């Protein structure tokens, strides 16, 4: 329904949108014409939404092969005078930072907005990096929405600021804004822009373009005049909370819970880089205690402290409370945390607090392993690799990176992965290990990489391995989609972001074109896969294996699934030679140990019918029954 609202909603209508959908709508209302991204939670749905409404609003939407290419596609549109957007998470901003820092010098023509979705507490990431520091490094203006409605407006306004400055503008949202839902007032959608033309020069060299610092000063002046930054509370409050992004809402709720609205002020920098220095200094003059409410790193805190130090003669003695003092932790904030901080800083009595709904009845929820989905082909692939390495006997190891197959770090992936750095790093690292033979290194290395990640980051590492003849095995886990972030298409799927057909770029053709021997196999054939992996481990030089089987979630949508069940008379339970292999070792969510009956059973509501457990059951107690 929310996508329908983005697509067909009328100006003046109030609709419920997620933060990502709201930012997409803000781009539409700004007249965006080109959008490009690589999927990365929590920002994936920005491009996903724009792709679904592209035909309605006459825009071009693209899932690019990686973030630097996406930024370059958006920059090209901007150079030609069209408004353009690219979206990414901080890991993707790392990838694209070369071109982003260059654009700060070279500038742009049509408004260009970079949406970055940070993930405090790393809900769907391997780390909670703070993209604000990357934005400051790039010398670009940075806007931070506090809620869903503001996210839409800031993206819309960012295009105007970008054209005023002649350089990109970054909008940083966090998970609790990207994935929240809120009431949004729709605005008008402008008519299409004129015919694009490339007539100017955009060059990253001294002597071209305006100075970055001049542009930042102009951005600060614009923000001051536009009311992007604000203050609420007593005009002479001796305690001031400086809150960026959704922390502003948490701070306001904490003050309401404690009844401190008439005592404590909240200073909200909507543009957190460059800082709104006049506004901050104006309210530091009447403050005695300053509390910093922000997520991940002390970005605002450090910059405000530096500003205060530069103006110490005009300010009184200030006490600062935030991450550096230990009052605010690194991860996500919430009103409860800020209530606790205010109680500590102001010496208040802690308020009575009711237990969250359901807590007193249920108690704490039990922990559970992060696991591959039932029927996931990666589980079979990892089992075959584990078995082949055991047969090889040379203490071989597996290198990985970011994706569904990161589960190889834990029990569900048999603790196989020995490295997990960034996208494609397993292949590059394996190439490094493959050149250590002269030093006496004799352990075989296997790099596992997903199909989407293959296109994103693995190809340069494979070129390097081929050129330098690095000896290792690359295993491409090809499940036919970008599964980790929501099944977005990639160059191997034969589909564009808008669902139009495209000519797929076959992984085996790319690898074969590099002169690297490559095999293709079905991981559900566990025995055959194990034998093939073992054979490839005996060879030298770079070689590759594609284990191809559709993602279980996609396959389950295709029709009837085979029924998989346990024959009670054959299951020997605790006496199983593999110590209840199906539930403990195989670790599929559909394979359950029934403690009461002392035997295994299959949760048919979860099972995707792959039947690999039946192949591997040492007692042959699991049956696969085809369903018409």
C-alpha cells in the first residue's frame, strides 16, 4: 500500500510511508530523473521504491554492479543537468569514497543527493560504521533527519542545496528512520526537466571549480536561513541536549517522561556538517551542562567541543556529558537511555518504570543461532567443502566475506570461515595466501563468494590471481539473486531494477574469459560436490567452481514442494552415530530434535523440500516424497 501511495498519492494527501519510501518520494517531488545504487541494508528500499515507480514518473532507476559505479552513473546525469540520486550504506560509501571526494572538487550541475543508511548496533551489518566522518572527509554538506516525515523533506530540499552549491549533498538516515513508518504529507511532483546536455567541465584538479571550504560556508549559511537547525526549550536553560537525527525525538520523549520540558533545552542540528556554529554558540552561552545525544561515534560531540574551545573567552565553564564521559554508549539510543543520563547528570530520583509489555509473562526470550534458511544451497555447499577439506588432510581453510554465506562463521556453517572483512575480500586474501609457497606455506585456501558479490568486487581479485598465478580455489555460491538484502537483481539474473529483461552476464564466461579453469555443479549433489572440491584442491594455480542452485526462498515460491519426513522406525535418536546429525550437525531449521519422542522430526511448515538431509542421514531414516 505504501508503494502505491508513493506512486499515486496526490499533493496534500497524508500517507503512511517507511523512511526509505519517504526519501524516495522526496526525490520524486524534487524531480529526480536518474537513481542508481547497489543494495545494502538499511538503505536498499530507496532505490527499490524508485525502481517500482520509475515508469510513472519518467525516471531511470538502476541496480549498479557496485557503489562506485552507482555514484558515477548518478554523477553523469548531474553533469548533464539532470537531478540524480545514489543510495548506499557506510560500507558502500567506503567503496565509492574515491569518486565522492573527487566530486567535492569537481562539482556537479543538476542536483545530486547521496543517501547513506547507517546501522547503529549493526542490526544487518558486520559493523556499525559512522558515515558522518566519511562525509566530513569528503568536505560535503550533511543533513540528518530525525523522523520519517523529515527524511522526505530533507531529501527534497537537498537537491536545491546541491544545485545552489554545485556539489553533492549527503543525507544520512539510520536504521530506525529507514525502517520506521510515519505520517508523511505529500507534495507536488514537478514537470520533467529539459533535454540534458553535457557542456561544462568537471575535473578534480587545482584551478577547476570553487574551493570546498567556500561551498561548506555557503551550505552553513543556507541552513541557517532555511531553518534546518532548531532549538526548543527555555531560552536560558542551564542544561542543553545537543541531539542529531532520531536522537532528537528520543531526547524530547525523555524530557516529557521526566517533566523537564521547562528546564532543559534541545538543540537540533539538522545539518550536522558543517555545524550551525552561530546557533550552537548562542545556546552554549547560557548553558552550564551540555549533553550529547548521538549514535555510533562522538561526531557532534567532538566538533562542538572544538568550537567551544575556540570560543572559550565568550563562554562560561561548561561540563560535557556524552560518549567521551561514558554516559552515552556506542550503539543505538532510545528514550530510556536518555532518561538514565538525565537522572545521572541532574541528580534526579530515578522514575518508576513499568516492565515492557509481555516481559513479566514470558521472561527473557531464548537466544538462537543465526542460520541459513531451510533448504539453503549454501548449507550443502559448506558441508561439501568441509568434507573435502577433511579428506584432503592438509589443514585447508575457507575465506569469506559479506552475504548470506557469512553464516559460515557459526554453527549453521560449521564454523568454516576464517576471515570475513568486506565484499570480495575472501578472493583477494586467498590470492595472497596462494603466493606464500616459497615461504613453506602448504595449506590449501578456498575463497567463497556470492554471485552478487562476484560482480561487485571479486573480478579484479581474480584478474590479479590469474596474472600472478596465485594458487587457490574460488567457489562462487550462485543462488541467482542478491539474497541478503531482499532479492534484488544483479548482472547474472537477466533482469533490470525495473523488471525489464536484460542479457545476463554469465559468471562462468567471465571467469573463463580470464583464462581460469571453471567448473559448474549443483550443491544439492553433496557427494558429487565433495568429490569435485577435493579434486580441485589437488590442482595448482587459480581455479574456480560455481555451485549453482536457486535461493530456497525463491524456489519455494515456484510451486509445490516435495514432502520431507522422518520414518520413526528407522530413526535411532540418541544412538545415532552422528549424534543426532539432522538437528545438531546439519543444523537446518526444519530438522528438529523431538525430546519427548527421542527422535528427529521435520517441521514441514519450514521445510523447503530440498531433501539433502535425506541424502546425508546415516540411518536413511528421512524420506523425500514428491508432491504433484
